[in-house]
């Protein structure tokens, strides 16, 4: 008992001091590998190391979150694994399929795969059923029913699996991460509004009934315990392969610093309605401000000079270990400032242009991702940036044709988004997801259409004609990978 208490106090002290990325610096060894000191769960990804932190000082695996609560062997962890950013990654799902032949508890037909009636009799059949949506995109399947009061009807459905119809709607979504839920205004891709703690508890019970096929309600004490576990859980990148520890030399990356980040619903509201009375600021992220000198010391122009925002071009680091580290930190800082300050015209976005009454809003990435050092949106608000429109859907997903009952207008989408409540204006709208721990949870967007962070950047660069050059795109990617 005393040892466990000491460990918990040590981890909590680490949170308060922001020192969970301590490094042994050996300048004589350019290939030196950074060491992460933590009593909690660390996992590697292509960008480096990410880490889970819990306010209690330990990840209690006796919590109902990790227990089978239903009629099948699944737990919440089946679709929300620490090693995958507390969600699913397509790479890990594909590996699990290969190891289990598609027989692991994740691979059940009632909510995964292209259709609940798919042939699963052989491994080849299971790969055909699960491959397009679950293995390649990490998607879970949900049934949808429009309310009778809906402002539109579903007139046609084209489902490549041959299952969905206008009367039997299905859509596919990425599981949302169950970490960092204490720093959001709403959970899930299109849910809300309401109290987050109540919503998390509701999802625990609902997921047990649907995903785990529980026949009755989960006991309240178990629901509350799983809820409290999630609200105390934080996850973020801790070490970058090139930049080293993300809380070193004054930087404040990592999950323990995230746990102490102030948050309240409405913080930094874009309409200036922050309950604390603070005005909106575009400078949403300041995690890597201490590395600004690195950018000055390591501009590395390669002929193009500075971009229009005044940020120096990034080039490949060279030379010794310290040069590579300095260049990587400079790129992360420049990417942070691009996120905060690079202006572009926001047009045609439900949730921004209609909200502000402006056809064109001059904004930045932080207009939608406005929660300080978290990157979600701090009030309940859904945004339609076109990710569910037919050209972006891909051939794997059902395509729905919707028709407005009043105007006769039609729209084709692969997911109604918030519009599933029946409101025409909300069709195709989703929340702006929190961005911490991004490197662990590819693919991206609600339907996994972007296989990596570079594709996310490319999508928005084209959608809003941001005109990021290749150096800026690389810097922005370095920053997002470091979150």
C-alpha cells in the first residue's frame, strides 16, 4: 500500500512539475535515445512515444472500463486501446486480424464489417467483410433511424455491401478517443449538447448494450466508475523521434501538463462569450513557445526564403544529433505558429459562416480548434467542412441521397452527421475533434478517409485554398505529430 501511494504521489508531482519527459543528455553519442520516466502507460508510434496519465496516479485495470460487461468477450478497451490513442488504429486492427484470422472479439458482425449479414465462414470471407471498412479505415458500423419530424427524407441508398436501404440506414465512424474527455464541450462525432460527465456515463451504458450485446442495464456503480476513469484519463505525445522530449527546455507537451491545463465550457469562445470574460485569441497553442529561439537559430533557408507569414522554411536536418534536434524543434514551433496565425478565407462552413453571419470569415486553424492547448471546440458546435460529401466518401461506404421536404433540394452524403437528428442544415456536420495524441490514432476524420496527418493537411489546404507551401506543410505536420 505504501509503495503504491508513493508511486501515485510521484506521478502527481510529475504532473504538477511537467517533468515526465526527462532525458539523459549524452552529447558524445549522436544516436542517444531519449528515455521517458513514467509510472504509467507509454506506447510507441511512427512519430515517437505517447503516454497515458491518470489523475489517480495509476491505470486501474480492475475498473469496469476494462471488464467484459456484456454477452460477448469485448470490453471498452476492445475499441479504445491505450496503445492506439484510446481508440482504434487501422494498422493495429489489421495486425489483430492477421494474428487471429479475424476471430478476435473485435470482429463481430452486428457492428463491424460491411454488413451484419456478411459471410464470415472462412478467413478469406472475413477479410472481404471486414477489410474495406474496419481493417483499412478502423470504422464501426451504426444503424440510423430518422425521426418522423425530420426536415428531409432519404430517397435512395447505394450500399456496396447490398445491405443498407432508405428504411435501414447504416453509417460508419471512427471510435472517438476516451482520453482527454475532461477538456471537451461534447463527446462523440455528432452528439450533444449536454453535460459531458452525463454523456460519458450514457455512452458506457449504451455501448455495453449495443457493442457488448448486454441484455440489461449496466449497474449504476459500474457506469459511474467507468465514467470517472475516463474523466481522469489524459493522453498525449511525450517524445518526438527527432525533437526529443516534448516537455524539455521549457516546452510543455505531454499528458501530465495537459491534465493541469485550465478548461471550462466556452473558454476562448470565438464569439467573445467566454464565461470568464476573456476575449477570443487565435493563439490557442503555446506548448512550444520556449522553442522559438530554436527557429531563429536554425532557419535553414533553401532558396525560397521566408513564407508570407514570416516563418522560415524548414529543410532536412543534417549534421550531428544536436543539429537534428534543433531543426526538429524549430519545425514544431513554426508549425504551432502556422496553426495559430496562418490566415485563410473560411467559406461555406455551417457552424462558422452562418453562425457569424459572414459569407467569408478570415480565420486560422484555431478558429474551429479553439480550446487552449487541446484543440477541440470549447462550446457545443458542429461544423460541415465537406468530409461527408459524395466526392470524399470513397467506394467502401453507403451513399445516401437526401431530399429536403420543403424546398426539394437534394444532397448526397455518406454520413448525415449531426443531421441525423433530422435538421437539414446540420447534414454533414461533425465536431472539431481535440488534437492531442494525434500521432497514435490514424486514420483521420469521422470516416478514416485521411490515412495520415499529411492527408489531413492536404484536405484543408485544398478546401480553403490556404496555399501552404511544402515547407509549411512539413512544419505543420511536425507540430501536429508532436501533440
